[in-house]
């Protein structure tokens, strides 16, 4: 174990929700940070005993509790809210009021109103509330942000985004498909990440055209056209069952960027007709806690989860500003709710005229 003589005591961590995201990402990130004495897992919470037991086994020194209210909260703990979205607001507000800092998984909440109540609680208590929009920690997405901010490739002209494929996430519950747990489909799920990046890079759109295939339930596919006041436009296609290219293509007056969603540390840049793949040391590095901790094993989602936790631990200790505070989490939910208000039926030419009419009726009923 590495000891840093001047390091403060590890930040106690409470994990609420021991499903897939905790199993595949938080558990390893927390184990790494425990090893470095940045955090110490104090409690894991999940009403489903088998899911909880799997995580508790990785942190045998932590308390294992079924009910969130029974967690032994100490102020200045770091609470990871990784339960289904409908529970995010209650659990985050409860934890903030106990004096804890919260890292809430995306979507920030099951409605914009709930998310706003969470942001209010963070303001009222003065405790940090971070939202798990982990892609903002990718080097590639940060470089794109810099390019947009500084106009390196000129002004934006258009973008096309395709994301998704057959739903393969090994969820530990049916929470993704029950409206009582998650109010929307693909847009409310991975779409939160997609829209968050677009909002971060390009700001709020001034008009939208949103279509999906929901027939009274959750959408598996959707298309979104966005218009921006400076005069550029963008198209987004998301899917839970069609193969897509999983790429962002961003066109500017002097060049373009192609970014593959799975490549945290690589992007393809064309400037004045010359195309270059940026990766490795060519892609600028930002100074980060991971390098300081001696982490050298690649670059991707696992590392981004570690970054999120380091940032919140530092914010709890008053040593850093939050990278993704509550106000940033509100932006994608605001846009998603606007999309659902404007929802129209997606073209589905394989449906019969009677089925198309039935779909339109179901959509009107859902909107009402
Ligand atoms: N950052 C990402 O890219 C990403 C990826 C997947 C999931 N997520 C998000 O993480 C959250 C959890 O997703 P998941 O894939 O782990 O879901 P999951 O269905 O696999 O697990 C949810 C877990 O929450 C537990 N739970 C239910 N009620 C609870 C309560 N009252 N308190 C504590 N736990 C409770 C369930 O028993 C289950 O173990 C969701 O908000 C989801 O959108 C984020």
C-alpha cells in the first residue's frame, strides 16, 4: 500500500445502489482509491440482499445496510447515489442535509423539478452535489470543448451524432424499463450523456424537432434535430436496438472533428484539408489527480469514474471546485423534457396504415 505522509484522512464513502454501475465501475474505482488512502468505503446500501452482498464482499470493513435511512451518515462523507433514477432526489437531498457531499448518477433525477430541488438543497446546505456525467472527464471531450471555446476550427456549421445499439447493459434490476423507476427510454438513459456533451460544447439550442417510437411506453429509438441561434444545426440519432456508428461528427468552417464514443483519449481532426488522428501524447493532457496517484493503466471509462470520485473528495475537503456541479446536470434534463413535450412519431415505414394511426393515438394519449 502506498502512503503519502501529508495526505489527510481518507474520505468516508457510502454507496447507495449495488447494481450494475456499482459492480462494473464504482467498486473498482473505490478499491483503487482505498488503496491510495483517498477514500474508505464506510457503508454499502441496497434493499436487494444478493446485489448488496456482492459489493459488500469487496469492502468487508464497510457496513452493509438494506435501507438508506439506516446508513450511519457522518458529515463530510461522500455519498454515491447509484440507485434507480426515481430515488435520486430523495436520497441526494437526505444525504446533503446530513452534511455529506453527493455524487449522483445520471440522469440526475426522474424530472427537472426533482433535479431543481436537489440543486436547491445543495445551495441551502452548502454541500457539494456532483452529477455523474463522466464523459466530461475524457481527454477527447475536453479537447473538443477547448476547440469550441477558442474557435480553433472556426465557427460551428453542423453536427451529426449516432449513438447506441442493442441494449447489452447487464442491469441488476428492471429499473431501466419500468416508468416508475425511470421515466423515459433511450433519451433519458444514454441520451443524457449525448445531450450533456452537446450542451457543454455548443450551448443551448434555440429550436428542436424530436421524434421517437414510444407507443405509450419508453422510446427505444429517437431522432432529434437541433437549431442554434448563430445559424448552425445538428442531428442526433439514438437507439437501444439498432446498430449505429457510435460517432460524433462535428463540422466547423475550417475543419471537422470525428470522435468515437468509446475512445476517451483519441479523436480525428481535419483542419484546412489535413486529417490527423490525435492520441497518446499528441492529445494534450490535463494535470489530474490520477497521474499524481501513480495510475498508468490506460484511459477510458474506468479512469473517468476515478476522476469523478477524486474531484468530489477534493471538493468535500475544500481543495477543488466541482467539475460537474448540479447546475450542469439540470441542462440535459431541461432539454429532454422539452423534447418530450414536442414529441412526434418517428417515421416507421414498416408499419401498416392502421398501425401508424394506432401509434399516433398512443403518442397523443401519452402526451396528454
Ligand atoms: N454513468 C453511466 O454511464 C451509467 C451507466 C449505467 C447506469 N447508470 C445509472 O446508474 C444508476 C443505477 O444503474 P444500474 O445500471 O446500476 O441499475 P441496476 O438496475 O443494475 O441496479 C439498481 C440497483 O439499485 C438498487 N435499489 C433499488 N432501490 C434502492 C434503494 N432504495 N436504495 C438503494 N438501492 C436501491 C436495486 O436493488 C439494484 O441493485 C441509474 O441512475 C443509471 O442510469 C449510469
